[in-house]
C-alpha cells in the first residue's frame, strides 16, 4: 500500500520535507494567504504521515539505521575506514520512535490551530518558516545517531524557537524573553560542542554508538558528562536553570508554547540518550541517578510552589510545566540509580522508567492542550490575567471541556492519561524510597488545587458584562485541541495497551546499550 | 610544552569570555563575550585536529597517502556558520530592544518582571 521507497527513506524524508517546505513557504505566501495555509498544512500532514510510518516500522521491525550517502544500512562502516563509521547516520530505535510520535501528533494539531489563531497577524511567512524549521530540528535531534549532528539540529531548534518567542514583539517584552532564552541556549550549545570535541579527541569518533563502545569514563568523560547534563537540563527547564521557562513560555504565541513543550522534551530525550546510550553502566549509576532524582524533586517542588501565586495564566502553566518535567526526571532517575543491578531493575527500575517515559508523551499532549486553550481564551478576550476573567463557561463550552480534560490529566485524576503515568511513578518510586513518592503525591495535590482555582476564575461565575459577546473559538482551533484531547482520553482509558506497545520497548531500548551499539557496529 | 599553547589559549579565552558575559552590563558587550566564547570553542576543535607533519587529504600530487582526517575542520566550519546566524539573531534582538526600551543596559531591561 505504501511505496517501499517511502518506507526505506523515511528517516531522510521526514527531515527533508519540512526543511524544504520551510524555505518555499515565503514564496508561496506571495501568491495568497489561502494557498499558503494549504501549503503549510499539507507539508506538515506529509511530515507527520512519514514520521508515523517510520515509527510504526520501528515498532514492528526493530531499530532502523539510515546511512546518509550510502545505498544500504550495511554501509555504515565503509570497508576502508578502519572500522570507524565516518558517515552521518540516523539511528531510530523505539525510544526515538516514541519522540517521533509525539512530534508528529502535536506538530500537526498545532499547525491546524495556528491556521486560524494567527490569521489576523502580519509576518506569517516567517512564522510558518520558523515553525517548520522547529519541527525539522526536533525530528532531527531525536533520530540522529551522530553526536555532532545532534548539536546542529539543537542549534536549528534554538534559532527557530528564539525567533518565534520574539514573534509578537509586544512592546519589546517578548524580545526580552527570547533574548534570555537564546543567550542561555547558545552558551549551553557551546558547552555541548566542547563535550563533543572531548569525545572526538579521545575516541576519534562522532558516532554515538562508536563512542559508547569505546567509553572508558575517564576524567575527561566526566567533564563532558557534566557539560552535557548541565546544558540539556537547562534546555528542558529543570530547576536550578529554569528561570527562562516562565518568561519564554508566557511571551511566545500559545501555539508556539505548545511546540516549545515538545522541544523541551526533545532536550530531555538528549539527556536520557547521553546518560543511557553513551555512558550506561560505565558511569557511577548511583551518583548520577541521584543527581537526576534531586534535579527532578527540586523541579517538582519549586515549580508547583512558584505556580500557585501566579496571576498570568500562561506563566502559571509554565511553572507547572517545570514541575511536570520533574516527574519524568524522577522516574527515569530512579531507573538509572539501579542500573546494573538486574534484580532491582526488574523489581521496580523498569517500571519507574516506563512511568517517566510515559509521562513524557502524556505531558506533551495535556500541556500542549492546556496552552492551546489559554491561547483560545486570549484570542477571544485579549488578556491572560486571571483576575480579569470570569464566566467564560457560558460562551466557550468546548474550550472549557478541553481545559477540564487537560487540567484533570495534569493533576493525575483518573481516567485521564496523567493518572496512568503518575501511578506507575508512585508505585515504583515508593519501593525505591517512600519519601520521594510522598513528595510526588503532595506535588500532585498542589497541582490539582492550583488548577481548580484557575478553572474557577476563568470559567465559573456569572457571565461578565464585558465578555457578553464572546464567541466560541473558531473551528480549526477546536479541531487542533480536539486531536490532543482525544489522545489524552484514549491514553487514559487504555493505558495498558499503550504501555505495552509504545512505552516498554522504549524503556528497554534505553537500558539496553548493547543493542544500540550493535545496530551500528554489527555483532560486537 | 609548546604544542599545549593552543589549549592554554582556549582556557584563557574561555575565562575572558565568561567574565565578560557575567560582569558586563552592556548588551553588545555581552554578545561580544558570546562571540569570544565561540572562538574559544572553535580553536579547541581546530587544535584537536592538528597532527604534526600531517598533510591535507587532497589526492592530486600527494607526497604520501598518510593523510589527516578533516573532520575537526568540517566541525569548525559548521560551528562558524552557526555562530554567524547566532550573532545575527542576537544583534537583531538588540536593535528591537534599543528601539522599544531606549537602552541596552541589562539592569534596565526588566519589564518582564513587572
């Protein structure tokens, strides 16, 4: 049914299509804005379709290797290269495939939403160009098997995100937020580049599988590990380095904020990939595991306590995003702390990791949904200030339904997806260390309290006179939110199927470093 | 001893750049600090690729086939290109900040907090 040409070349196509489409968009936009909408929507639909085809293929047939500049994947190591894979490769294993699914679903839903939410703004050529570049960056980051290539896609992503955060100049305030984000991410990216230089100097390779096979965990490797963890933890908004998150998330257009959530998850993926696939058992798993657990717990507690007093609804949601990132770090950190000890790993380590990874996909869905509802409200009433809202439940019924779905999911109330992943984290972390599980539950309760307050002040109460003629959000926006809400509900209703088919292979792919290496280097 | 000189230069440049980024209040000077940091990283990559007596991998009329793999040079070129894009975006931010705020003093660019 699907031509084998597309299936075989899907890893290259999913990056090429948005990249080429991005740079054609300004020319298409000169014809008419309607054709541009069609073009951008079509390009994103094609990208999502190719990405989903690839992800399905990876889940059914195992890790996919794509070698650029060669006809077959077996040419990863040229015969005259002395056993070093010098070509750039894409290595898509189940963990990458999970991130691909997230990007494909949110990317498509958000483009639908943008088509009507941004309609009245100027400069849309650059908006869609940068949007497609962001998609390119995320897809490249999560599927590459070459560490320098990872850096390049990371920079594409940072440049495009910074441009989009500043997109609504907003009296200069949005530019200020973008400036803060971009200065930090440039310094972070340079730290990663130094780490890449260290690996190259030490192991003579840029291929992640090759570096992993030769990893010795010398002093230089420890320096490189610290640089990478610091840079990527900053990019995903973990607590001591979280201060750019609320500014950037609240000043970007809501559609972009939802995509920024996915972008932070891609950085989180990079962090996990480094720790598990590059270092794995060579590093001191207990120390690094606890480091990540502490980052996670700090993020959870600080994020939620900072969120409660906020008056700006997007700033509040941004602090909750920091807090939710903590759950993923906690879950995967517990898995890392028991790495190398097979019995503990089987007892609760895998489950903690599955909970953390499941939370990544759940978070991308419900948090994206919440930011999109905030954008829909802003479109109709023109403010993010909670004190000035009220009674919108009378006129924006669907937006209210979607908000409730997102809010209950983030607070971990059954039957929504946040409950499923949080329950897995609670159960497994309780076996590891009961105190951590208690902290996680308390944070969850505070999250619920915070969202009950927000729900009440936005939607409840009598209809306010100044919002008397407020209408429901336009159809494409509802459709975009609807896709994400549907995923949230389905994942919550059938968590067993999702965990078994999507999450467990991803967690095992992360832990099994040998498989990651041998996919490139052969049976070594 | 002498071949360590590039690496010593890398460390000195990094320290200078970080000091500028942390202590300077002028936005343009902070950007210059970032550019110096980029140069330090590029110098680090280039000095990794240096092999004494190595020849460039150009096969025409090559004296021998013992050649240097040009990967670090390729990395540096890519990193320079990314650096240009970064500087351009940072400077365009500075222009907008100057137009809207009338200052490029970091201590006075604080409207987000209010």
